[in-house]
């Protein structure tokens, strides 16, 4: 119930039309532009979990990093509690980083192999000017306890842990400074299936106990349904559909969402898949299709899809979709 | 650590302490002449024999270790320091800065080492200082390249991004996240580069551009000994053995340290 009341509050994070274009050097030396993000906008309310889904290369991870300003966007605005992050002075931005953290996909690469676990977890406090060593030690023990690890493992090195344990340590580091926002970039996709549920449950527990809002990046539609309040579907650097989880899963509007949902394996082999299937690969982000980015693979495309770009519009209350045929 | 590198560490410690405490360890001074016993073969009075002027070879070898080791260790340390700062900066900043800084390294690297060393020592005059500067100037580029490569590799790891996300500054990231990862490589490189510098010093002294007599270094001793190799082989044998064993020991030590400094390998030994 507490979460319910919180979700009605003002947005914690508001992303307005952010774009990120990378310059890439081709083999023959000419520069090409990679259109990683082509104007995405969404809001994340206090206490809410927003899923960001899409296939590999659609710009999910770029979006995750851009939101935290780990990558500078080419254009757009990022408002965190009504402050424009992109306009902040570097020192202000650094102190604001306490409130926004990230959990990475690969737990093995996200912890420094040369540092002991306690040193890794003391780092956040050290950076933000906590000076009392015994207090910090106490906090580190508390963090390990929160993520389900025992404090006598604190003097070990990362290579002595399993992937699941390492991800817990990564989560401990992210929650060290009591953040309000955590960007989780595929936090379970590198883990064994048996470990995934544990880590997801840990994230859910932390959400309740610490009032954290998540931006949850994933390509696993089943986990997103279980974990997220709302879901944004991305395709080639754009959001094509944005809605509450249940309507999105039950009544997908965009053909791409339909296709993604059709790809979820069913437990019942007798269930005939009558839903949409698509063929082919994601088009090259250096050579964007004209018109609707999805038209090259869309089974229901029409003439206008090849010429003009559909905008994200509210098809029903709270259900946004970017498709001419489903408006 | 394996026995070979442990043994090497002990050997190098002995050589180094003998060099440091030379006046107490050496039975004679490096310039004391035993004029009745010139060109003596190894024996009880003179363990390694004497040279043409009757100077005790063992004593001269110990005093020579001072010069050889000092030049070897200090030039390498200095080159490492310069190379690390330069390389780390270049790799970390990246982009155009990196290109410009590395082109300069390429230029220095392209100059033939020995030619540069000889030119500089000729310019500076014979002596420790000239050799010191010459050897440092030619060897820091190797370090810079090595460190830059490692920094380029390591800065792409997610834990660097995590540090950024926590609000860590660039200096903190370089010192706390990247440096610990290249420290092992640096120490190992140090042990592999010291012999190169010792050898370079010996070579220079051997061709007559190094330390001026009556001071001795292993290179000058070998140079003097070489002239009488046919009749008094001990004069070149002992300096050569000293150089050979020291260089070999540094190499073994380097290998041992490389394994030892990696926490992933460390725990296997408890």
C-alpha cells in the first residue's frame, strides 16, 4: 500500500527527448554516425519500477548510462527531482551521484579484481567524505548483511566469489549511499537461471525497505513482467510503446511488442502461437530506415510507414504507442 | 614463489648489501696496489686475483657493484616513474592528446638507443651523471607504451564506470582503480628492465664511455680484463660472472614476482 501512495507523487526522473549519436570511424577512414538514441522521453515516478526492454543493439544500455550522465547525450534534458542534470556543475553532479546508482550486467567485470570486498564497499563513503573509519566499517558490515552475505567474507577478493555473490556485492555498492534511483542494466542476465530469482527478490526487498525507484533494463520479457510497474519497449533508439505492465502484456498495441511477447517460450506446447512473428535483424544504426524504423520488419506495414515517422501518442489512458495503424 | 626466484632474491640482497657496505666488506680499497703481486692468480691473499696494477679484483668487483647496481636500479626507477605518469595520462585522457603524446614516444623510440646513449654521454662527459641521463632518456618510452596500453585496456572495464557512477574523480580512478591493476606489471617490468640497464652500463664502460678509472664498474673491469684474456682469464671471468648472475637473478625474481603479485594466483599458495 505504501508503494501505491508513492507512485502517485511527482516524477523522480524525467527524461525529455534525449539523443545520443556516436561518431564511428569506418575501415576506409570516413566517419559515420551511429544513431544510438533517437529522442526518447519517459518519466519515472517515486517508488516506481520502469522496465526498458528491447533486443540487443536497440540502445537500452546507452539509455541507462545517459540517464546517469555516464555518457553525455547529444541532445535532450534529464530532470532529476526537477534539476536538469546536464546543466549541473561537475562538483554538484558528483555529489548528486550519491542518489543515483547503477547495477551492471557483468558482475565479474564490475568489481576491481585487485581490491578486497571491504575496500570496494568502503569506496563510496570515502568518495563522499565520510571520515570515521569505524563507522564506515560498521556500514560495510550492514551492507553485506542487507544483501545476504556474511561479514567474514569482507576480506576476500572478487575472484573468490560466484557470479551471484558478486552481483550481490555490486548491489551492496549501489545501495551504500542510500540512493533514490537505481539503474539496473540487465542485472540478472549474466547469472544462472537458478540465481536470477534470488537476485530479483533481493532487488524487490530493497525497493520496499529503502524506497528505491528502478529503471530496469532487460531483454527478458518474463522477468520484466514480474518486476516492473510500467514498461517501455525500445526499438532502434526510440520508445515504440510505453504502458503499465499488465495492459502492455495483455493487449500490446505495437506490432514489435506483439512480436517480442510472441517470442516468450510457453510452458504449454499445445498452445498454438497465433501471435506475430518477425524475421530479419535489427537494421544498422548507422543507416537508419526512412519513416518508421520498424517498417523493414513490420508484418502490417503500409505505405505511410515508409515515408513519415510515427510519434509516441496516447492510444488509451496511460498507454502510449508509436504506430500509425494503432493510434 | 618458486625456489629459483627465492634464491635469486637472496643472491641479489647479498650483492646489494655488499655494494652498500663495500668499505667494510671489501678486503682492500678499490685503488690499493699490491705492487709485488700484479696479475696474481686467484688465491688466499686475493680471492679473485689482482689486475695489471696489483689491485685486488674481488674488492674492485664489490665497488663496481655500487656503480652498476646504482645505475641499473635508479635509471630504471626513474624511467618507470616518467613512463608511468606519461603513459597513464596519455591512455586515460585518450583521443587527440593520446595521439600527440604517443607520436612523440614513437619519435624517441625510433632513435637508435646506443647512438643516443653514446651521443649524450659524449656531450655530458664521462661519468655516472651522463650515463644516468642517457639511459633514462632512452628507456622511459618503453614504459610509457606499456603503461598506456594497460590503462587503455583497464579503463574500459565496468568497475571504472562504477567508480564514475559513485562520483569518483579522475585522479582517484587513476590511483585507486587503475594503478593497482598495473602495479604488478610495473614491478615485473622493473626487474626485467634493471638487467638491461646494467648491461647497457657495462657495454658503455666496456667501450670506454662509462666510468673513468680508477673507479670501477663491472663493465670497466670486463674491459680491462678482456685485454689479457689469453693469459689472465680470471680478469674477465669474474666480472662477467657477476654481470651474468645478477642479470639472471633479476629475471628469475621478475618471474616469481609476477605470479606472486596477482591475487588470483596468490591464494593458491595460501
